[in-house]
């Protein structure tokens, strides 16, 4: 989405956004933050801080924290929510334009913030993230999964095929249910009241390597199907949970 759209979303954030912080059932980010050694002597940057959901957590763990966002509305909410935190600073910045922050941070975090639908910008953003880190610094990122929609389609097909053996009818019904026009599976883009990038697992690894990262680990941030349904998707209470991708890697 564009900056103007994020400014509007900032007013009713939790009504519009499936939050990996508030809505997830399992989020490996917090466990990996706890594992970091000598955190109280280190600095962290939250890239695309949104409404400032993790600033207090970061403030308690790190010596210095910088929260950045390109949306004035989001940054204003973050500042207001976290104005009591003495070691957190706030700055209006685009992730694709982080000049002046090179080699300054031990940890960089991006929670569903590198989601521009301009695919040509993604590699630039990831390279900029890499540039903010000191040598050996850690990047912890959460990225929307594209595979989850393929998984959703698989479940729908399995359920429908039990009642209807006509594969053409099943495919037609699946396309209608998953709102085919809202998904570009080739480029990994969805369009739910605004276009955003979603990622395939292999694509994430490829892009992170191109940006200069190494020791790449990928895990899942798990949600309940109830939360996924609130975001406008189908509800499958007995199936494996839907997910976002979580990555931890090193400069």
C-alpha cells in the first residue's frame, strides 16, 4: 500500500491488519530476541514500526532503539504510545532510503513492512536493511506468506471433491472463493483493498542472499484459522494453522 493508505490504516490498525504481534499463536521472533547475548549493550532498529507494538519490548532489551516508518500517521501513533521510553528514538524514513544509518545497528527488525507491490523496490529495501547493520549483525523479519493461499486452495479442493467429482466445477468454485482476481501468484502479490507483496519461501532465501545476508533460517509465525477468517479468508478449524514467514539471518 501507499503512504497515504497507511496513514488511513493507522487510525483503525487492528480492524485492518492481521498483526503478527497481537494475533499470532506462535511467533519465533521473541524467542530469538531472548537468545541474543549482551543485548543491553546493543542497538536495534525497527524498520516500519507501524503503531509501535514492540517498542517497549525492544526498549527493555536493548541499550538504544530507533523506530522508523514512512507513514506520518503510523509514526505519530508510535510516538504517542511509547513516549515514556527514554532509550527509543523515532524517525520518519522510508526503508528504501536509509542513507545515514549505515553500520549503526546490531539488530534490525522488520515486521510485515517490506511489502511494497513494486517488486523492483524489494531488493533495494533488503540491501538498505543490510547496510544498516554492523558486521555480524542480525536481521529478524516477518514476511506475508504466498504459500498460505495455495494451501488454502488445497484444503478447499479437498473438501469440495468429497461432494463433487467434477474437477472443472471444483476449480471454478475455488477461484470464486479465494477471489482469484485479488491474487497474482506469479509475482506474489495480493490485493485486499490495496496491493501488497507476499513471499514464497524460496524467493525469500534468494532475495536475502542477493542483499548480502548469510546464515539464513526460516520459520513460521502461526495464526489461528479464526484470526485468518477475520481477515476475510476461509475458516478451517481442523487444519494446520495459516502462517507468515519469519526469517533470521546475519550480515
